C-alpha cells in the first residue's frame, strides 16, 4: 500500500537480488557500467550535431565532472537516470525517423518515469507545451510529433497509474512521497531551511544538534501524523499541513525555496550543520556551471525560433525537472541527472560560436 516511489529502479535491481547472495557489490558495479556507457552514448549523440572537436571537449567535461562519479557507490536512482537521459539525447539528436524511433523514445521516457516518478508530471505538461509551442512560436510539425510521443509515453505508464488507482482510489496518482517533501519545504521554523528529513530524523544521523533541533520543532507533529494516518492518507495529511504552513508564512516557503536551489547546486545550506570544506568544492565546480546555465538561457530566449528543435525538447524536460525540484526538498545528487542535457546544450552553443567565428575569419581573409 505504501506507494513511495515508482517500480522502475526496483525492477532493475531485482535480478541482482535474486541471483547474488550479496547483491550490493554487483549493483555498484552496475552503476559503473551505466555511467561509463553513458559517456560513450553521449559522445556518439553529440556527433550528430556538432564537430568532432566540440564533441570531444563536451565528452571530457562530462568525464571529469567528478562530483557525479562520487555517486557510484550509492544505490539510488541518479546513475540510471543519467544513462536513460543519454539514450534519450542520442535518439533525439539522430533525428526521429518514423514510428519505430517514436516508439523507442516513448518507452525510454516511460521507463524514466517509472524510475523517477517526478518525470510523470513533466511529460504530461510537455504534451500541451509542445502543441502550444507549435501554435505560437515555431510552426514545425516536429513538436506535434513530440506531443504524440509524450502521449504514447504516458500511455505506457497506465499500468502503474491503474495500480496506484486500485491501491489509493486516486486518479493520476504517481507516488506517496510528495507530501513529506512539501511538508519540509513549508517548514516555518526561522532557524531551519527546508531540507528533507525522515519520520525518525535519522537523515540527520551523525549530527546530534540537527536531530535534537528537528525533534524539538517537529517531533510531536510528525509523530501525531504517522500514528493517526497510514499509507496515502498520511501523504494527504502532510500536504494539508504543508499548505496551511505556506498560507500562514509564505515568506518562510520562499526562503526555503531559495535555500533549496542552493542545495540543488551547492549542497548548502542545511539547518544545524557546521560548514564543510566540500561546500567550497561544490561552489568551485557548480558555480561556473550555474553561470553557463544563466548565459545559455539568455542565448536561448534571444534565438528561440532558430534553436535546434531536439534541444528544445530536452531543455523543456530539464527546466521542468528543475522547477518541480526547486519546490520540493532536494539534495545535490538530484542535480546530477541534468549533466548530460546541460553539457549537450553547452556543446551546441560552443559549436554555434565556433561556426560563426570560422565564418567571420573566412570573410576577413577573402576581403
């Protein structure tokens, strides 16, 4: 009954649990295989749209993004999503040709949703977004094809949605984890910053001050909800309390969202935690990355009609992912899934700059 997450990642892990006495090491090795394969697929995808030299620079940037490689020992969904993202980019950049490619893309997106259910909301909104994009911005039938592909992807998710409806009685119910996350983002405590905690506050294990602080401000309320509500009813109650908190103190929610963006990119700030040198490393790596995102967004807005259509597709998914996660409690590891999309975006921008520079150089030589 406790529909905490989608079935995709458990399905991936099931063979290891069934056939290995100690499945932890093989699963970690699977992470290494998936991430290494992602690099190869990423490079091959870029070769469809950029020069060999630019693709190699982007490949090196991806390969040397060591913050992501630190995730290899973790049995979590980020590495599989990076792999699926690279496959999606590959099939989009090689240009969709016929129903076979549409089917593959729809299956890839559907499985991505099953691994990380937040994408369920993104692909649903994308169906309508690309129809609107076609009508208002760019009369390219490609975007209508993408709407059909996302609709097909949503159709492949119906078995899971049927199951959640059977268990919860709710239509379009993806999982029961959103309420708890929103509860922490609505946290009105002045000295806390909206990061996620579990029911027993064990997420703060190793930091006694944090566990004591969270227990003091939220212990009684959370224990009451856990005791009096079960399964999806508990999720509803956390959402109800969260909405009351937001209405009562909207400024606290805005503060927590701002802090959440900091955690997404820099793993900072956290309530009651002492400063760590690793935060400086995150800032040194992701500070320039965030600057490139802002600069690339400006370039995108100024050249929206001329932007490569498959790039628009992956950016809509990426921006949708960021928008949802900024409103829910996140950790820096959740930003890692954007690395293939971001580096592909930067590579295309770099290729455009290189092409323009070459054009001006040739014209200058001729004159």
